[in-house]
């Protein structure tokens, strides 16, 4: 397997950023059913933040690796 591409890392970063947006509006909520109250919690915002940091680091390192690939080739006859 070739490893993670820059495009894949950017897609994962976008996914986790979207998850953070969703969690920012409502991380937990309550439902009242027949006199009983149930609390529901979505994913942990701290864990999502860790994943954003991870994928941002991958994007930055892959971007730097791609930028450093400019090669000079010499042809000798």
C-alpha cells in the first residue's frame, strides 16, 4: 500500500472539522419520554480536537514533502 496521500489527509481533516462544527452547536441533549429524562451525549469534543490536530499535522507534512520535491535534471549528450 502506498500510504496516505495529501488528498486523503485533506479529506479527513475536512471531515473532522465538520464534526467539530456539529459538536459546537450541541454536544449533549436530553429527551423527556413518559416522565423519564434521558441524557444523550455526542462524541467527545476533546477527542475530535485531537483528531483535527493529527490530520492537520499530516496535511502540513505531506504539503511540505510535496513542495520539496522539485528536482533538477541534467541531460548530458
